[in-house]
DNA sequence: GTCTATGCAAACAATTTGCACAATG
DNA sequence: CATTGTGCAAATTGTTTGCATAGAC
C-alpha cells in the first residue's frame, strides 16, 4: 500500500528513487509522461541543487523542444507534493533538489558545487533559552562549506 | 553631534542607530541625502524585515515622488556595506533589515509579522559529527514561530 | 474518448540600466 | 563647481497564464 511495499530499500540517504517519485505523482493523480520520467531521473541522479535553467538544459538534451514553462510547472507541482524541496540561494536564486522524506535532518551544503550531505544532529533537541513568547513552528539549520573535490579544485 | 551625544550607547540589541548608518555611508564615500536619512530611520525604527515595496511605501509618505529604482539602489548599496542584511522569504521574496554587526547570534523570526529577536545560542559550538570532509565556512540557524501578538490576533 | 500535459506566445512581477536634471559636499 | 544621487522610461530577468493541440489513461 504505502510506498514502502514489502522489502523495499531506500536509496543510500533516504532520497526517493525515481520510481518512488513517479509513484508519488501517480498517487496524486498526475500522469506519467516521458518528460516527467526524465525529470525524476535528473533529480535522483543528482546530489546537488538544480536551478530551473539547469533542469531545462538537462531536459533539452533529451527533448530539444521542451519549454521553460513546462519545466516550471513540473518543478512547482513536484515541490507542492514534497517530492522536491526548494532552496533560495542568495547568489544563485531558487533551486531544487530531491527531498528526503523519511526522517528529520539537516544539510551540509557545498557552496561551490552545491552537493548536499545530510546529518542527524538537530539543535532543537537542546534546551536553549529563547527570548520572547514565540510559539515555535519551524526551524532551519544549514552548514555551508567546500566539499573535498571543490577544496582541491579551488586551490 | 551624534544623536546620543558623548556617552553614545548602542541600541538595545546592538543594531546600528540611524546615525551610525549615516556615518557608515559617509565613511564609504556616499552622500547623505534626505532620502537616505529617511531610509536609515525606517530601518532603525523597525524590528522586522521589509520588502522593497514596504520601503518604497514608507518612503512615499515623506517623498511622494520617490522612485522604485532609487529604493532598490539604496537597498543594494546598504547591503553591500553590511548595514542591512537580506533574507529571502520563500513566500514573501527578498526582504531587508538592519543588521547587527557587533556579535554573532541567531534569529527567532515571527512568520506573521516578521518581527525578529536575537538569541545567543549557536549550534556550531557543539561537537557534532559531520559527514564528509567539508571545509566548513558558514552556517545558518533560524527559528520560526509566532510572536505573542500574532498568536493572539491569529486566534 | 476523455481529460491532462505540453509548447507557444504573451502577460506579469521584480529588479536593473541609461540618461538628463537636481542636489550634496 | 565638480561629482554623485534621483526620477523617468525602458530594458532585462525570472516566472506564470491562456489557449489549441498532442498524448496518457
């Protein structure tokens, strides 16, 4: 029933596989088109964040006549059903990556190639004195750095 | 000379006062115009984030013929010299607030009115096991919630 | 066959740029 | 008075919408 099926194994970091993505689309009543199949592959085979333009470029390789609005439409749709997560880079604008649905965690992001690793530590588990009487709803914790490859190549 | 005279005191949370903002502009070689004076006041008298439109609206009150591009130019300029800090809200787009230059801290942000409180706890002080061999450069930790007033008014 | 997805063109929003005039230092 | 700031209009970029046709179920 659920996407977990019987003996299903999550890909290494708990990302959706492209099959899972397609299943999710289907479950939400969206049709599985060739473009969407390709879109799913693009995101499952990519560890980092992709801009709409990046996605468009990759799509164009297989579908030379693909249009920007289709890319935008699908990116928005996939974000709405939590298959993708959005992130706004101050320098690079809005980007997308496959979201990790199975557990709470935070990200270590390479500011050069944008490859993203997850880690389990969450600061909200600490007892910390917060000012004011806010009703806490959400939080965001990200660490930025240079991954091993980018450290070497940036010398 | 400065508005606080000799025994100058930083405003409660270490924000720049508008005088300090103007001094910074001056120090960077920018001229002090009436609009910029007003702009400084707008940001020092506001705890939350302001969109370019918000700023434009407030500026229009005093300078009915102010133009959007001047607002943008000045916002960009002030961000570049670290007088303002930018923040991209997923829902509301790019916004600005007076930056706190004197010490490291993080923010508790009301998602309704965007009033922002600072707190001292920093998760990077913890020993945490991070994956990969990233060279850590930066981090971001924000907590979102509803401030007391907004909890009441949102019932 | 019905209904959704796509591509095209056009609309729209946010931000930036070029230029002549106004204002600051 | 020399130079920077401003307002106006237009350009640019990123994203969304309307509509006819192609494609999925």
